[in-house]
């Protein structure tokens, strides 16, 4: 009886008076984020209630109880509109940006949704969206903007590119009651029982607490985010950028925002921000190295280190080190150019977790997150410190060993000790920054005086300038190298070179592109297998073909048609190709072809062969074997790129998977009548996009390309290849003695068309 009494007492906590359909504005009651509407205050809810009252928050709670009228309440119109738009990329009254075509249902059937709806999404609101996405990586965060002007659409697309926004954005032609105050946050579970916050300056800690309480179980324990919030379409270990990415990702440079130089070494350090890497080149554009492998936060060698939206940088000649801002990790990183190692200078906690070993490399290659990566809780602790960096962007060195770090909009300046990585002072507000460091900022911007006057007409986005200092937003976007000024053209996705004496402006031409290798957003070479459509959910295959062959060695030659109206910038090289065999086949491309290597040889026989070789070494002329030049067949033959591959097959089924990237640009044909920028932009989008989207989204990215003043035919872009060849081999044929097996050499040709 006592046990029953305790259970009834626990249940009674959730049976307090419920009022349906009422609206409360910081009254003496708190919100229950479960299926109930409003509950009396208890000790459990007091902290969040106090924060809501202190912030002057306007929050509304709508019940899901059955009403007499079955007409939807006007307050839920926005949520109903969003739910109805989820399955369609584009409709009569809406269009999605940053949506992947294959996930027809954007989120799982059961999920927690946070919508930031505004008449116009600005930089501050986008920053909050990104913060919420980082704090709750498995929460379904999205933005909604209600606009009608085409110019507003284009400005939004440029904002998404500048801020590297990966959350889906819904454009609506309708206006909603909830946005009467300009913007609102809507938190709901399963698109039901929304909580609406109409405060632009809402403390994010309130939302954090609300999300936790929304998933509070009856026993008072919050469910695990990984278990509760993971969308059904997102496989574990797959980088989110693979699924949500704009058209321009396949350009060689995707928002080149910042640049610095090593004058003595004739080196440039270019922050390719939205590709999460720093490209190292010489003054002639030859790419020498690349810092960063994929988005994330991890130290290690250049090929395995992870960055997220790197920005301003400073080269220290005495140390041969590059200090740079890792913007979305809210960190300052240090790249040792000699040792080719990246370590974290700030925050110090993260640097202790940045050790990299062979196991780290294996887990990264498999697409699995390791324990060495910074957790969400640690990330939140960093952001809560009043002195902590938050979305830093610019980086300068003061006269002493002090780094000056500023955010994109010059609202905050941090001073950091170069040796210890400790933040010493924080200055808030542009007037305070100008008062103390205005003169040094003006000196760094003195290069603008040498720019041609007509060049400034191309700078359409200067929203981040300091007062009384025009174009100060270009502070980290220019540097000097030898007799040239190097400038980032973030609108045209290119780098400009301006002669300091002649004033001639030209596009910086990059070469040796093979150093960049395969892009990280191409399907992982060691494929992460997950139970969805044979592991190929949302993966575009350019060519697939089946063959039936006898077991043995199979030499494969692929002839890839280069898309019409394009030309290869450089021949296809080995570093831009990945081959993998699965099933009853082994990939052997590049291995030395030794006669009899396919025969089964015991360990003892191999040992005797080695002794014979030591006892009777071959003459020098016989030992010199010509190196296998894998690039000799990677050429262009009659507008075709050739890729070779060799596998050893056994009886059974197997599959050969080939990934490659070709660097192309539009051909300049003097006989062609189509010389308009609009035609060039349309053709480029046809080639670089591997997904289909709505017409509105395509037109927006096309309009963004057309904002560039340069010739679009000079832009280098990537064409990604994904080819699968299936082999079916019967049993080995037997020799005349009936015991030995016969291995058969075969060769096949595969023609791939990309037009």
C-alpha cells in the first residue's frame, strides 16, 4: 500500500490544473515543455522562470488539447507552414536553401525542432543560429525568412556563404503573426505544442535549459541527445557538410576571406574559409602545401588536422610558424611549417586533447568521432567565459609579443600573449577599439591607398567597417608579396594580384593542384557502411557497370569524357584518385608486376628465394627496374581523361570503387557566340552541382556568381567522379591434372560520359 501511495503521489505532480489555449507573459507560472500546457511553480522550474522574468521575455505556450473548433489557431500557422514544407524543396509559397535533394523528409518522424524566424536574417541572428547548432549538434535547427525583394534573396545567399551557414533555411512568401516583432524563436517537439520566444536579445542559456526540459522524462532524467535528437537521415560519422552544402562548394576556392605572407620565403597563406583549410603557395601560384583536412577541431599533422572556418593569420619568421584564427572553433591555432604540425594555442584545454596517433588517423578515415575531439560540454564552458574568444576573425601582431584579435564586426578586441596563449585584456565596442588601436589598424590598411579607384566599385559587401575607417573590413584580406599587393576577392571567389608600381590588376593563377588531393566532402574513401540502401543513401554515382570475367588479374581502363565547353587545368594525377576493391577482389594498382606473383607461394619457399637472391645477386643492369609511372595513362586523349586500375579477383562477386576529382574551367572559344556572363554562370552551375534543387535556389546562386566583375571562365572548379564496377567471377578453371587452378588475365574498358 505504501508503494502505491508513493506512485500516486509521483503521478499527481503531473495532474495539476491545466488551462487550454491561454497565453502568459512572464507571469507567476512556468512552462512545462512536456505534453501538458501550464503547470504551477515547483522547485524544479524556479531557475528557468526567474531567468525568463529577468530578461523580459515574451513566451507563449499553446496546448495540444482538442478544441471545439478544428480550425488551426493563428499562433500555430508558422509551425504548420514549416511542417507542410519539409518534404518539398520548392513550392508555391516556399523555397529551401541548403537542402540535400535525397532526404525527402528533412528530419525524423520524432524530433525536437528549433526555428529562428525573422523578416530579415542578419549577421547577428545567423551567429545565434550557428551557436545553437554547435551547442546542440543533434538538435534540428533551422531558419525561416519571409522576404519578397529579389535583392534580399541575393543578400541572404551571400550571407550564408560569408558566415558558412549549414543549417537549412526556409524562404517564405507569406508573413506570419508570430513575426510581428520582427523575429521569434519557436521550440517544439514533433511540430506540436510550440513555445515561442519573441526577444531578439534572448539569452541562449534560456533556450539551452528549455531544450533540456523539453526532453525531461517522468523520472526527471533528460534523455541523451545522441539517442533522442539524431535525424533519421544523418548516418553516424558522416560529416554534415556532405549533405547540406551550397552550389559553390565545388569551386577551387570557396570564400577566400583572409591572406598573409612570408616575404622572405616568398610564401602566401590563403584561408580558404568554407573549405576549412589554409593553402600555402609561392608568389607564382604554385601550391606547396595545405593545412587542414576537413571540418572539425583536432591537432596533428597538416594532412589530419581539422579546422572550422579559418580566418586571419600572421607568419612569425623567427619561429617559422603561422598563427591563425580558427573562427568557428573560437580558437587560435599554430602551424609549425617545418614540422608540418598544427597545435592549439588557445584554449589550452583543447590543445591537451589534440594529440594525434595512428589510431586517430584510422578513426578519422573511417568517419568515426574519437574521444580526443572536444565535447559539447567543454565547448560550452569555453563560450561561457567572459574573456573567451567568440567567432574571432582578424589577427594582428602588436609591437610587443602581443596578438590583437578582433571579431568580424569589430565589436570585441582581445589581446593575447604570444608565448602563453593567455588572454590579457578584452575591449568592447568600436569606439574603445578605435581609441586604443585605431592608429595601428589604419597603418595596416594603408595598402588601400595604392589600389586603383575603380577597383573599389567591385567591393559590394563592406558591412563590417569601423567608423571613420572605410573598407576596414578588408583588414585581413590583403597583404604584400614582393612587388605585388595580394587581395582576396570574396565576391568573385578568387585572388587578385595588383602591381604596386604598374597598378595592373590580374587574377592569381594557381598550379600544382594535385597537392590538394580529394576533397573531404567526397564520400569517404574507406566507406562508412550503414544500413540504408546498401550504404549508398544520398550518394551520386556517375557511372556503374557490370562485368562477368574469369578469376585472375583484371586491368581496367576508364575513359572519362570531359564535360563539353570545359578544359582540364592540369592532367589528372594519382593524388586526385582513390581506388578501392570490395568483396572477392584486391586492388593492386601501382604494385610492381613480378612474374608468378599470383601463384600461391609458401613462407618456406619465399625464404629460400630470398637466400638465392642474396647468394647470386643480379647484375646492376638487371636490377634496375624502370619505375612504374602511374601518371603515364592519366592523360587527355581526344578530350578524354584516362584512369587505370588493376585488381586480383577470386571466385565470387566484387566491386571496384573509384573516386577522382578533375580540376576544370570553362573553355574560352573565340568562335563561340555565347560570351555572356549569365551563360557562363548557368553552364558552370550545371557542371559543379551534383544535386538537383529548386529553381529559386539555383537562380540565387547564379545571381551571386554574376556579382563578380571578373571573367567567370577564369574560375577553376572541381568535377567529382564516383564510378563503380561490379565483377562476377565463376570458379577457377582447372588444369589438365585436375588439381591446379588456372589464373586468367583480363582487361576491360569503361567509357564514362559526364556531358
